[in-house]
DNA sequence: CGTCGGCTTGATTGTGCTCAACCCGGGTGG
DNA sequence: CCACCCGGGTTGAGCACAATCAAGCCGACG
C-alpha cells in the first residue's frame, strides 16, 4: 500500500540519534545486535501516506527523523489527528493485525522498521524491550488524555497557545536551554494539519495565530518560523496550571 | 488521601468475575496463587475520590465491579473526563510515582488492589502479566484516540448517540445478544458526568437526550433507564461508519 | 410540608464555523 | 521576462450550534 518509499543503507544502532530514547533504549549490546540484524530504514516524503487505517500491518518501528501524524477521518470528511509521532516515538501495534489509524508523513520522515512477527517474539523474550514499550505506551496514553482535555474544554486561543507551548518546550528540552526567555522554532505542520490536530478549522487557526501575534505573544518570520519572546506569558494563555500544580 | 473505604474479605481468584478479562487473564494457576497472596479488595461509594492527580501512588489494581472515572480539572473549574474504567480495567501506573489524573467512583466501585512495588516486580518476572498489561494499555490508547475524534469533531447529538451506542454495545457483548433489535440498560453516569465525558455542558446533554427521545431513537424510564428500540438507527446518528469500514 | 439535588426547559449570547474574497510566493509556460 | 496559475494562508461577513444565564420541575428525604 506504500507508494515506493526509498530504502536507506544499513547503519549502526550505536550511532542512532534515538538510541537512548526509543524502544531499544534499555537494550544491552547483545540485544542491540539482534535488532541491528532485523531493522530496515525507510523514508517517506512530506504528505505521503505511511499506512491507511485497516491495512494489514507487516511492520512496526520507530520514527528516526521527521514528524508523522496519526489521524482518523469520518465519511463526510471531518478529520481528527489523534497523535503526533516525533523522533523516537513508536509506530505500529504488536498483537494487532490491522492498523487502527491512518499514518501520514507530516514532514519528510525516516522510520526504523522491524517485521512485526520477529519483533513480537522479541517482546516475549526480551524484558528490556517489553518493559520499555509498556512505559512508552503508558506515556502516550497520558499524552492522549491530556489532549482530550484540550479538545473537549479549551478555547481556540488556548488550543493554539498550548500547541505552541508544547513545541517550544520540546525545542528547549532538546537544546537543553532554559524554558524562560526567547524560544525559536519551525512549525512542523501546515495550518490545515494544525486544525486537524486541535479540533478547529484552518480559518480559526489562522485567526488565532494572528491574534497571538497582534498581542505580542509570538512573532512570525514567514508562515512557519515562530519566535516566542516570553515563554511564561505564552503559558498564561494555555489555560493550564502555570505554577506547576500541587499548591500544598 | 482516601476517605475510609471498606475492606472486603479475601475471596478466591478462581471465582473472580473478571478472571478472564483483567491483567491476570493469562496467568497460570501458580502465578494466580502469587497474586492471590498480594491482593486486597476495597470498595468506594459513588462520588468518592479514589485518588487525586498528584497523589503518591501506593497501589495499582483492577476494577472488579462498578464504574470509575478518570478526570482532569482546570483551575477555573472546567473538567474533562479522560477515561471510564469498567470492570476488568486496570487502574494505576506501574513505573510512575504519582497519579496523573483524578480517579472518582462514578457508581459504587470495588477494586482489586496490589501494592505497587511487588506488582512491578511481577511485571518483570511474569511475561503473562507484562504482555497482558501491554495489550490492555494499547487497547486503552486506541480507545482514547477514538474518543479524541468524538471530542474534536462530533456534534452534540453525535456525541450523545455515540456514548449511548458504546454502552449498548457493551451491554449486548456481556449478554451475548445480537447487536440489532431492542437493547436496554442503565446509565452509569449522571448528566453532569456525561457532560464531563463528552466535552459538553449538562444542559446540552439534557437537551440532546430529550431530542433523541422525541425522535423515537431512545426511550426513557426514569432518568437513567434507557431502551434503544432499534440499535441500527441509533448508530446512524453517531457519525461513524455504519457499514463497518473496509469497502474494498 | 419544605427543601434539596438532579434534571429539564426556555431565552439569549458568543465562539467558532461557513462561505467567500483576497493575498502572497513560487513555479511554469508562452 | 512577464503573465498566469496554484496552493497555502489571511481576512471578512454572517450564521449556527452549543454555552450561559435563569426559571421551574420532579422525586427523595428530613
């Protein structure tokens, strides 16, 4: 079902950029050697379908580079993104025959893939993989539930602010900078994709982004480059606890 | 932090109503014997907090009977339910120190609890538990993502119809009846709790329930007893694929 | 009998959707 | 080289659906 993705050369797991964050992060060298034998890389161009809901699933794997989107579409065309897959995130469902959701490359994406059957055996034989996968799945579940609050209860402005805050936090986490002060990054999604993710229309996304700009909470260079002059005041707009919970 | 729940007498795992659906469903008799030693029962009355977001987590466990709700509250009081825990569902997070969400007893609830630390050891030593827990977590993740579509994209009427359809399907699954024709069940949630679950206000819930009644799609006995005269036509109102996906 | 909580119903408001025009930048072809 | 087009994005006007504010109903319970 995939439209001719390129296959990359084999490269060593030890050099992998997601070595310490993906499913394999807790593997010992000997376990890693096994994975090394099984893995294949594939890249997809922005906009390409990686798989369709209902497809037979032959592979599972990790996002090595780029951003993929999990989404669901109703018959009449309404669409909701249900997950954003960033580098180190796991793709696919051990123990399931068919894909539950569409997976689309939001930017150019590189995946590290394993055939499903051998990987399922690994899960049963290798606790370091099974435990890590459980942990990652629980984290994703928590993230999905946080997102439910956003979808069900937040205003359009809060949704946009929350989304930008998440991206900004991710940016600072990677570059190990402070969360306060200036943050700069590039939106990995189009306005339409943002709308699908946030449960809005693209017009509303555009309007609210403009509103945040007018309010001086963000600055734009072009359509995709965002600068946040003061992260704290953006957080104020998310509707979240800004003082980090637990008052007592 | 829990307000004096009652503790029940020890009873045998072999007789447990959720024996074949909970985390322990794939345990061998010897493994079950270990769990039998570790478990405690606790009951909570409808409305009682089972735990608060941020609490230290000492226990994990399964819902044996009744319905519990996972939810999140914003500072200004907006609330979103992020999960409904039905019998056999798992409560708690191995590998986490604190609870990510509030857990509230929606009806009277009985839990089968294990101290967290010993249970975590079991996960590492007992693949039949680890694998089952991973499977259940993946199912919950899929359910959460389905719910995101509902929260982000469905209309009030579709939300109510979807919710009722889920309850009805659950009812027929338990009694092994057909999914067509008449279904009867009792709502486990108040109008307010339904609103929190569906991302609506309680007034809108009330209005849409009345509207479905006026349209003849459901019948009410009292406030909580629902009869669905024709399940197929209720499904029509959910906005979901009614023909079960996969046309090709 | 009065009160209280859960629920229903009504009137009005407001946020975000719909429909529609327009802008902007990049690529193509005459 | 310019004209054109096309896709992604912005902006505007009007509308609709669900939220808000408010009153009243109903059954349980003291």
